[in-house]
C-alpha cells in the first residue's frame, strides 16, 4: 500500500513547495502596491528642562497616491505622541498628548515637492527626498520635566497617519473604504529611560 502512495505524496509535496514559492515571490509586489507607514524607531532625549522626541519611520505611497500628489493634492500627516503612566487595575494615567502636522505637496510650476513642518517650508527635487525629510523627526519637544516624577514608570506611544479630513472634499469621499488612502502606522509603544 505504501508503494502506491509514495508517488502521490511526492507530487503533493512538490505542488505545495511550488505554491509556497509563488506566495513568497508575489507578496512584496502586493505590499508595494499599497500605502503604509512603518515606524522604525522612537526615543525621548533629555534636554535641560524637557524631553524631546526623535523618531524615524518609512512612508510608502501607492501609485494612486503618488499620482494624486503629482496632480496637486497635498498630503497632511498627523503625528500623535502620548506619554502615560501604566496602572494595574485601571486605565493608564495620561501625562501629556502632543500632535504635529507635516504636509507634502507638489508644485507643478517649479516641479518641486514642498514639505511644510511647523510653518516652515522646504523644497525638494524629487518625492524620495521629500519623504525622507518628513520621515525623520529630531528634537520635537514633547514633555516638560516638571510633569514627571522620580521613580515612576512611563509608557511612550506614537502613531503616524494621513489626516483624511485635510484632503479636498471630493477626495475625502473617494478615500472612504479605500486601502490606498488609509495610510496609518501601528501604535508604536516603548518604555523610555527617564533621567532626573
């Protein structure tokens, strides 16, 4: 009985190996077609009387979003930071919540990408340079040391997302339920080292 079963087993094994290889091969293509934000790192760094956030993340834009951007639709990303104290039997105790907007747009006459952060505008020759600029946040002051207590444990969290409410109204309607326009990171949490 085993002799007759072996050829079918070998064929099935080869078929599964082939299907698995196809899945591995085409997964990056499927992922590359959709928009996403991936937070790579985040840290709180002590200044004289406050803590500043530094974070690094990747923004992947689908061809649909890149096309919309090149046609003059600005993209505004909201970066939300929260510092809290964990509580065992209750909700975490929120210390502070801060937010910051970053806008990237394309200026057709100058053929440059513009990035606006905290009211300051910079121009870039291509989209990759503009994305690199908004993907690195250095020294954003987020919490005053006076709000923190020595010996307390803190949880920091950050999230980055496209603010769809800042899109033009017709695009907002198109964005409802669209994976292309649903650009948001997972909530990135860590326990910062607080020094006094």
